[in-house]
């Protein structure tokens, strides 16, 4: 059973999502919140497995969903986060994935009406996976030179390295997993960035952008999930 808390400041949408979750098999909705402080209190009280949260809520109405995801990454790394947004904005997705894509999802609110998509994302994230709305991926790709087909240019070892990168691992951790030297991993990552056309840009994390392009390979039915071996 996946224990879920829901945060959404729009009353009608919150009640609608709550009803969907309450009827879903294998999901236990343990509480709802309407702003960041009430969500934080709910997480502390219920210790959920997963948080479904609006990206913008009181008190500031800016990026509360991203803030709580970042905090949970540090304080409760086992808790998954599904962020719901009406904005197909790559910057938000990159901020969400800044610490790694594992256990994170970014869905547009229009997906809420597609019950199977929402529930599939919740289950994927609860299992440690990642889901990114395809419209967000398309928006990212349209603003950069490479397309997802550019991934075909990567060597098998580079693809392995990128797959580990998508889990939020540092170069040292990737080296340990793939039994390589840190210098070799640095060489592979630089080659990945070069082949994907990801040059140094102000305020852009190349690792996150590479991960989003990697996730684009798994686009199915409107969302992107990481390829599985």
C-alpha cells in the first residue's frame, strides 16, 4: 500500500484528486493540505511514502512544490514526489531533477483527468522511478539543438553513464558502480555533453538537461519514463 499525502490549494481540484486516489487500488490517501506549512506538518505527522503536490501554493505562490521536493531529497530521501503543474516549463522540471530523477515526477495538471496516467506516475515514482510529462520534454528539446535521436550517437558505456547520471549519482558514485576511474567517468560525461550539444550556459545544469533528454526516450502515452534494462 502506497501512503500518499496530497497538497493543492484549489479546493475543487484537491477534492477531485482526493476522490481519485481514495478509489485507487494499492493507494492510501492519508491526508490533504492546502499550503506549504500544512503540507510540511502533514508530512511530519504521517511520514508518507509519496507526496502529490501542486507546484505553486500559498504562502508565496511561486515554487512551493519544488521547494518541498528539494527538502525531502535531503531530509526524507525515501519519499517520492509527484509535482502537478499547469506550466510546461523546462526550468521547473530541471529544478525538480537537480538532485537526480529517481523518485520524482513532473506532470501537467491536464493529466489529472487521465486517471490511468496519474496513477501510473504515482506507482512509478513510489517504485523509485521517474516520470516527466512529454510536453515538458518537447519544450526542452525545442529550445536546444539536439533531439532525442542524438542519444543514438552515444556509445554503450556512455549510455550506461547517462543512465547512472539519471539516478542523481555523482561522478565518483558512477565510477564505483561501473567499476571505472573517476577520470574515465569525467571523460564519458564530457563526451555525452558534446554529442548532445550541451555547451556551458549560464543558469543551466547540463547534467539535468542530459537527463531530461534521456527520459525523452521513454515517452509513452504522454509521459516520459526512464528506459529500463
